C-alpha cells in the first residue's frame, strides 16, 4: 500500500466535558501538553512521518484556537503534494444539526472524503498520546485482506472494565465487542489466555476501505464504538492490529495531570527526544529560559521562561512561565503564557489590583494545574487536600482531587485554596 492512497482523518470536534475547565475556551485537541505541544500534534506528527499526504481535521466545539494552531503549524506550500484541511461542522440545506457522534461527524463530511479520492481512510482521535508507525498498521490492513482494521491494545483485568473490549481469534479477526464490560462480564472475553494482559482494548484508531466506510455510514448509528464497529463485525471482515507500545487516552483531568507528570520523570514512558520521529508543533521565536538561584528536580522546562530563586519538583512548566522568588511548586502542571507583558500593561494591571501574569513571590502550589495566562498573586497557597470534593470558587475549580486555575484567571495576593 502506498501511503498517498490513505486519507488521514482526525476527529477533533468533541466538547471535551471531562477535561473541563481546560476545554472551557478551547477544543480538546488544542489542550497544551508537555510544556510546549498540543494534543493534536501527536496524530499530526505521526501522519507526516508515515508519508500521509492528505490530512483532514474535523472540528466543532471551541475550535478557534485549534484552527489557528493548525493553520500556523501545518500549512503546506505549493511544491508539497497533498494538503492539510480543516473540516468544520456546518449546517447545510440537507443537514441542520451538528455532529452527533464520531461516526456522524464523518458521515457529514462524506462529500469531502470522496473528493480526496483515496482507497483507504485512517480515522484517528485527537486526544491520545502514543507513537505509532501508521505504515505498519496500513500494511497489516492490506495483507490481512480486511475491510476494516481496528488498532487494539493489550490490557489487564484492572483497566478493562473502563474500555471497549474486542476479542480476536488466532488470525486476529475480531469476533466480539463489549463496550465497558462489568468486571463479572470479563470472563470469556480474553484474547490471550493466561497472559498478564489478556484483553484487547479498542484504541479508537481505524483503517477503512473507503468504499466500505461509505457503505457502513449509509445507515443508522452515530458512534464508531457502539454502532459502526459492531455492525462491521457482523457484515464485513474486521481485523485487530495489536499495538503494544505506549498509549494513553487523555480524556479526563486526572489522566491529563498524571500523564504530564510522568513525562517529567527520568524514565518517561513517552520519548519526545526521538531523532527519527520528532513531535512537531508551532515554531516560536523565544529566548532561552533564565534560571536564577532555582532548585529544579524532575521538571520539564521549555523556552522563554524566567525562574527566580524558586523550588520546583515533579512538575511541567510551560512556555513563557514567569515564577517569582521564594515560590514552591510541587507535582503541578504550569502551562505558562501566550505573551509577555509590557511594563505599560503591568502598571495598568497593578493599578486595577491585578497581579502580573505568572506566579507571584512567596506562593506555594501543589497538586494543581495552572492554565495559560493565569495571574497568581503573591503568597498564594494552592494545596492538596485528602479526598478533596468537587468544588469551585473565584478563579479556580477542583476536579478529580486536583485544583485547576483556568485560562486567564486571577488569584489575588494571599488567597488560600
């Protein structure tokens, strides 16, 4: 199979309610990751490394920042084959509603998919962290003679109830599908009996023969996992491509927080330093980070930061982060800022009683996510509480036991959260 025969289709239109308030002002694939990237950079980079020439991103909710990132980062020139397109949800004379699910989103863009004129369509999620060579996936699909192939991940008894579990036979043909089975339903769903990870979980990544995709979408069902894949299992040749590399669905605040902190550890499970398959993102013209008298341990630190006599441990620090002296940050994700303030802006904000963008002197932050452009005043305390309930206040939200300070929020001097 030639990869120019594959259309890469990235689903980026979901509301991302489980990642709120990070998705309050942005689409889920536009959420920052690992200090300098966005979630959408993961599938986009993998498509480019695989030689996929035609890439489309389906968008719907809070899509402005995602559109801006795609246009700034992945524009191809006239001498490069293929294209990168944004397919935004729209109302037409024949379709008056928005996307109703993952399959419905693709259904509503079938005209554009046909116009791409590719025999195969690779459907990807925009909120997963992994590195897969899609050429291997495509080769498996072609050699197995599949109509539809699903990327599957071996998982254990502990996590299987929260995932869509596919059972494969000895030839990797999918013979059953159970969406989020109860623990007592797991017996009999094992694909690898006796293995530490005997179950096969759907990764939400699919290759369809394009004519089969069109046929399957010409009918009921709005979601791939619950509607289209079960039907394909009955009517078509449905194969499972086993992927045993690192893969995380970053769908909740807790997993977003945990995955980012894992990336700051010495033996991070995902390698951003690959010389053969770098992760691309928007190029920025930022100065090197300044560190003056700071104590850093297990920290991801990108460009453009200024750290002054602070202590940061087990944390991710984002672009253009400004951290004052005598600040302590522990097990937190600091997303940084989109801009540097001028002295004129600082003076005006101080006149209005607003702190500077960044983290003010003497503040202590633990187990928190500080979104972009937040203004954390001096001597602010954001602390971890055992079994912290879901709650919110002026400029902050608590979810999954983590305090999140939303984008552009203001936390006045001396606040205790």
